C-alpha cells in the first residue's frame, strides 16, 4: 500500500521531535518562542523600512526584503507546529498538514539557496562593475531574478515532495523529527529507498553545491578587486555589505550541508534535529541583526523615519 493511502486512512503522523528529552521540552519551547518572535519582528522591520524609505529602493534592499519575507515564511512553515508539540502532550500532524509542510519547507529552503546566489551577483556587480551597475541591475531585471528564485524553489519542491509521498509505508507513522523532512519520512518506508536517497543527493548537489560554488566564485572576484582598492573608506564599505552577506551564507549553507550532503544514519538522526533547529530557528532571527547592526544606510533610514514622525 502506498504512503498516501496508508496515511490517509489514519489521517496523521506523530512528530517525535525531542520527546526523548521531556525535561528539555519546556526550556526549548521558551527559547524557540523567543527566537521566533525575534524573527518576526526583525524581518518585518526590514521589509517595512525598505518600503517606506525611498533611499533604500535599491537592488540590494529589494533582494534583502525578499530574503526577509522568505525567512518569515520559512520559519512559519515549521516553528508554530513545533511550539504546539513542545507545549502539549499531543505531537501529531495531519497527513495533509505534513504534505503541505514538507512542500513549503523544501520550496522555501531551495528558494533561499537561489536567492543568496542572486544577492552575491548583486554585490559582484556593485563592486566589480560599478559604472554599469544601474544598467545591469535594472529594476525589471531584479524582479525577474527574484521571480526566478521563487519559481525554481517551488518547482523543485513540487517534483521532490511528490516522489517522497509516493513511497510505500511500513504501517507506522512515527516521524523521528520535529517537522516533516524528507530523510525522516523515507525512514518510514518498508522498501528500498536508495532511488529516493539518490534523488535527494542530486537535488542537494544542484541547489546547494552549485549555488555555493557560484557564491564563492563571485566573492573570489570581489576579493581581487578589493585588494587593489587604495581607499580605506571604500574597503570598509565593501566589507560592511559583503561581509554581512557572507556571514548569512555561512549560517545557512553549513548546517544545510551537514543535513543533506551526508548519507542518513541512525546515529546522525539526533544530531540532525539540533542542526535543523539552528537553520530553521536561529539563522532567520540573526539575519536582520547581521544586516542592520553595522549598516549606515539602515541606521540613517531609521533616523529619517523617526525624525519624520516627530515632526508630525
């Protein structure tokens, strides 16, 4: 019997999450709730500020707003369900809910991989081709890049999630994770899943290794230009914007590679939960701080906005 038919009969999955450490659950609930609220407030702040201040109507902040909206959606696709499961004894998710969650987690995660490449290309053009920046990063082209990022993520997820949910099920619905994730769902199968695991590795290579290679290539070119800069002020400005993006890339790609670019084993399952917790909870909450703390443009926009409110 196929996973869809079996699961529909019982209508739910059990997300084991951190049930092996019941004393840890209350503490995790508080910490995750704090990080989730930070994610909501920080990313909404960037979106609203970028929209209100006309000086931030640039390609860099257009893509940053996309990243902030993406992080909001990404955390919301899994964290509310995790908070509910940590708070009460019920740790179930409906079959339809699991399907939707898997689809959106995959889609949004894949979109972020592509969008981070687009943001690195924007930084490459700004540093290496400054005289042609306005021509190369035309608003219409920026919108096209953003749409391509979102479309590629959702298209890839539709393909991969459909393959995952047509795997035969062994008869139990206990998912050893805190959200519906491909490797955890494949462990429920009673048949050989090597084809699915190979598909997962190929998709991971396409949407993790290739984007990371393109990002590093862009920053290799940026580094060559930066090293020839005579101006200290120019160097500081480049490191301010590019350094923030590189830190965001590291916080996202390193944990994701630890999950999806290694063969799944029983021993690595518990470790993968905490790694997944990092890139689904911690990283989206840190991104707004990384981009705003040392950003003069954002600080200036806040001062202008507050000044306008006071004058009113």
